[in-house]
C-alpha cells in the first residue's frame, strides 16, 4: 500500500471516530436530559404507622400496621407488591410479601392494612427479652413496589421503629 493510500485510510478512520464521538456525545446528553426530567416527575409518597397488636390465633399473634400512600396523579396506580420484615432484638421475627394488594386511588390517599403474623415459637424467644416492662422494641421495614407509567416499577422503602406493649390475659378475654 502506498503512503498516500495509508494516509487517506487513516484520515477516514479519524473522521469516523469524530463522527462517532459526536453521536455518542449527543446520546449522552439526551440520556442526561431524560434522567433529569424523570427525576423531576412527582412520585407517590408513603408513610408507615406504628405496629399494634391485632389478634391471637392458633398459629400465633397477628400484629398490624397501616401504609398510607398519596398519589399525585389523576389516574390510579397499581401496587405490585408489599414486602415486610419485622425485627426485634436484632433478630428477624417475621417477614412476608403481599402480592398484588390493589391500586392507589387517583389524586388521593389509600390506606393499606399490613398484617404481620408472628408464630408462637418466636414469641417464646421474645419472652426472654421482655424484661419487667412487658413490651418489645421493634423495627418494621416495608418495601412498597408500584408501577408508574414511563418510569416503570420502583420501590418506596419505609421503616418504623418503636416499642409495643404486649397484651395481658385481661386484654385477650
């Protein structure tokens, strides 16, 4: 190959690289613009109430909490699932998933009841940690997964912690 042909081929490669750099630069700017606009889109917000005693059954104790979800959109939004983990004394006491719990109402607030079922074997281990005040310290972690148009699915992480008084025999009967 002659020197002139090599130089022409090398010049052609440089033009392709510059053109590719221009296109990739435009694509990067477009991605940045879209990401900025998506970040500015209002998203649903949620809050989590404290855990409370609900009932006793043959399987264990049922606790409950409520998740309050506010929807800024004029159309309802599907909730894909709600996951939860209930911890006490650094141990996972109960965890679970509520698949497809329904919809968030359009331009309003929806309250979801989150039942937490604690089996008896965990209750016995908790009794050792109770002490004289008959309450347990807890942490409830909840993941609320919703499906937004354009944005896709995302999870709103929620956490509440506190101290819960356990019921006495008088409360049960």
